[in-house]
């Protein structure tokens, strides 16, 4: 590792720490030539994951782009940044575990919608309106009806499970 100050290749590692997620190693280094101290981060190289868009175009998976779109949908809602990071982690992990290293934008959208449906129904509808390209008010009505139907079904299932456990 070259020193950023004098460009010497003679540096030594003073200490190493693994990050909380276990995917990165932080190293504190010192230049043997000039004494300058600096920090480096080491991460294993991953094969890139590509998103296949509706028009067939492929682009590298962009976690920040996903987070921005979810943040817009969750604006002024009770969804924390930590929860959004968790959804992004889930989507990224799902995408990286695919054998072909490609994931369609439709699959990403459905993964996000599945989590948002349970987390915050308003954020769910907001995200769905962009993801599914709502073009008129009837699209919103249909989505709200579908959400209400699923909500009623889930409540009925919960009631059945609770009544079984009481007996």
C-alpha cells in the first residue's frame, strides 16, 4: 500500500479491525519513510450484479438509487432509515445470491413492495404508484382495493390462529 503523503511503498500495519458486518477490514497504517499515518479499508471483491430494466437494458445494481426511491416513498412516514437500509440489504443479498448475477427491475420492485406492504401501507402505495407506473386515479383505487383485500385476509388468518390457540 502506497503512502498518500510521500508515495513510498514501505508501510506497516499498526492495527486491524473487522467491521460490524464482517465484510470489511479496517487497517491503520504508518509509512516507514515519512511516518505519515492513514487508514485503509479492505473488502473482498464481488462480481457485479446487473439489473435488467423493462426495456431490456442492463445496468449495474445501484444501492443508493434503490434507497433514494424508497426514501421518497417513505417521506413523512414512520419508516426509519435503519428499516430502509434493512430492505436494501435484503434486496442486495437476494440479487447477489442469484446464479446468473442478473435480476429484473420487476423482481426488485416486488421484493420492496412485499416488505413495504407490511411495514407501512401508505409508503407501499406510493412506491407502487411509481414502480407500476400508475397513469390514472383508477390505478390507485385498484391497488388500494387489493391492499384492503390482503389486509382483511391477513386479519382473518390471524383471528383463526388466535382462536385455535385459545381452545
